[in-house]
């Protein structure tokens, strides 16, 4: 049928040209955006799956950051624990040195350093949040990584509850390496009661069982005029200083000897002058012997051994936490890679295919335009039928 009113061929050409234009536009959109799905209508089901993958990737990406932050926190703790371990080694050295009867130095000096190290342990334990003034980190540490079927499976827990490393937690409270300071009282009357002592006479003190098995006889002479209490103490101190022994008055004013080392002392009777005779300076029936000079140090050795074990337990918990987090970070990184690949298969455009489609669309468009031109020209042939 030949018709002027309706040009069916032109209409068909117009329809196909519209389709080809849409096809070309869609292809250009995919090529310029890089995505196969640019709107919900492109692939509704695929878009839902791709969005879930994108959500998982976002969660895991932040989870990796969380995990690395957790590892950094544990590494800070680990460094502090290692430093505390170094201080415990030094304290063990001091305790072992003081625990030997062959030590002839001043145990008070050793103990001063020992106590300073205890204070530093408390300070550093607080600085890493594991005791002392700060127990912030002495609790279970939960790091959310993601990627699990449940929230429980998505987080890593580091068991640090109650894991403190201050000196009290390590069992070092009240521990020292000083020798016991035993005193030997050799009088029964306040020496301050007499202005002068040993006037015209002298007093001898015999010391045995000194370090190295030494012995010494120390004599204080009053001369013709006698000596005051302070002069007598000064004379005793000058002679006894090589043995680490000092002379002093106790709280009652009685003469006593003190040392951080083992010794035995006995006092001979004083001669000359009424002062010494009056105060009856003489050896007690059972002279005091400093036999516990190493007891504190020996106790310290045992306490430090236990402290090192306790510290090791905390270090083990921190180290295990670091490893767990690193494993979790490795898994999360792998999941990010795989989820990204899966999302790409759904969402991303196949550039080679889209480039071929663009060529196809362009050819179809040009063919449609040419065909429409022919279709539009077809009705003009009707005029030939009307020519006479």
C-alpha cells in the first residue's frame, strides 16, 4: 500500500534511531564513568550485591586502621615492659651483690639505688597504663576489625584485665637489699649524764667476725682531763670506719654500735676516772651479732625471680595480642582485595566491550539517519502517479 498520510518506514527508522541514540549514550556513560551500573535500573539485583560488598570493604578498611592502632598501643606497652624487665635485671644484680657475705661495701648505697628503681618501675607502669598511677590499659582490649558473621567474630580481644606491673603488683612492696642494722648496747646508764668520761683512764672494745674474718681492738683514752661523749664517739668512729661500723647513742643515751655487715663486739671494763666506772660500761652477757645482714637481700632475690615471672606473663599477653591483631589485619586486607574484585565484576564496566559497543552504536546511528533520509524521500514517488 502506498500512502501519503502515514510513512511507516520513516516511523520505524525514527524508532530505531532513538534506540541507537540511547544505546550510544549508555555506552558513552559507561566509558566515561567506568561503571557498568550507573543507575538502579541498570541492574537492580547486581547493584544490591555490589552495595553490600562496598559496605563490607568500608568496614574492613576502617577495621585495618583500628587494628594498626591497636598494634601501636600494644607496642608502646611492650616497650615499657621491656624497660621494666631491664630494671628488674639491675635490681637482681644489686640483690645478688648484697646477698653475699663477702660484700664489704655499704648495703645502704645498694638499697638506695634499689628503691629508686622500684619508684621508676611504678612511674613507667603508670605511663603505659598498667599500674601505679594509671591502670587504663589493665583491662581487656577489644579491637573491632569487621568481616565476621557476627560482632563477636568481627573483633579481636586482647586479655589484659588485671595485668599490672607496678612494684606492688610484681611483689616488690617492702623489699630491700639493705643489711639488717643490729646494734650492740654496751652500757646501762645514760652517757650524757657525765660531762667527762675516762678521766685518767681508757676503755677497750674488741670486735671479731668482721668481714673477711678480721678482728680489731679499739681503745678510747680519756687522758688526764677525760673526754666528752662526742669526743669518745668521734674516736670510736675514726677507728671503726674501715670496718663499716659506727658508734652512736641510742634513744636512751646508751652507747651502741651499728653496721650493715656481720660483727661481734665485746667491751672490756673501763679504767680510770669515775665516769666510766659509774656508768658500768661493760659487755652484755650475750653480745649482739649481726647475723641477718644478707637476709633482706636473699628475700629480694626470691622476690625479683617471681617479679620477672609475673612480668613475663604480662609480656606474653601483650605479645600474643600483637600477633592476633596482625593476623586479623592480614585477613582483613585479603578480604578487602577479594571483596573489591567481586564488586568490580558486578559494578565496573568492561572497557573493551563498551568500546566495541560504542563503535557499533555509532555505525547504527549513522545507518539509521541514512535510512530515515531514504524513508522520508519515498512518499515523493507518489507525485509521479499524479503527473499527466
